[in-house]
C-alpha cells in the first residue's frame, strides 16, 4: 500500500506522516512509504486519505476487498489523477 494525507485544498500532502489503524493498532506511515499488509491483515482508512494498493508479482494470488461507508460517488470520492469512474450510457 501507499498512503498520503490530503491538504485543505484536496491536493496530496507528500510530506506529513499518515496515521492509520492496522488490525486495531495505530501505526504511523511516512507519506508515500510503500508498506505491506500480510495475509488476513486489515487497515482502516479515514476520509480524505489518498491510498493505492496492488499485489506484488511474487506474492501469488491476491483477493482484496474495500468496504466503504455509505457515500455519494459523485461528490464523496477524490482522485489524485483523473479516473473514469462510470461507464458512459449510450441511449438507444
């Protein structure tokens, strides 16, 4: 995983350490520091926290889930880079 706080203008804060909870224990992670979660581990991400996760090539098969609270996809999600969230609807 890779984590960043957000600044008041919703830009990425590339310097301040991030405070997260991994399996209920508080952990400080450097901005942009890449760290691993092991099998069965979980992390709690708070609102306005930029995050990115992926599987290591040598790690084998990954099954990952992200569970969110209720939100409005049009106003509650922020991305550091433009992302297409929804498929275009072609009316017929």
